C-alpha cells in the first residue's frame, strides 16, 4: 500500500521557519520526481518545489525561491521542505506528491 504522510506543519510568526517532512512507503521513492504542492485557503493548488530523487536536481516556484529548500533522504524514503523567512502568504495546506499519489497534507499558518 502506497502511503505519503506529511508532518511538521503548525503556527509560526512571519519571518520564522518550519521544516516539513513526508514519509513515503509502498513504492520505490528514488525512482520518482517528488514534489511539494500547497493550497491556500479558498484558492487552487500551487506547485511549490520538485526534486529528482535520483540526482538531487531541484526546482522552485518564484514565490519561494531563496527561502525554501527541498531535499530527500533516500535511505529513509523521506522528503523534506525547509521553509525560512515565512510570510503570511505562505499559509496553506502543504501536500507531498509525485502526482500519482498524494499525502493528506499538513497545515502551515503564518501569522502574528
């Protein structure tokens, strides 16, 4: 059974940091491009970042470039998203996905 389980969300003040994790199981993690996608309240899905697990190549949306860092630990089948200098507009549910399978998401709220 394929599972993607996100964790690490929460409430943080503007300018703060959070690290999201996504534990994957049931498929060969390193064979897929893994992604973080977010959905802000009342809005559609927005792609945030991608990583090619095999070679570590990364891509970022312009809105998060320079503030967020995506990474993987292939030995642990885990995807990460380090989020720094958070802004209120980063408030969203963050999903881990390879577009075949999706996690249930973790809520990040940036507010003072």
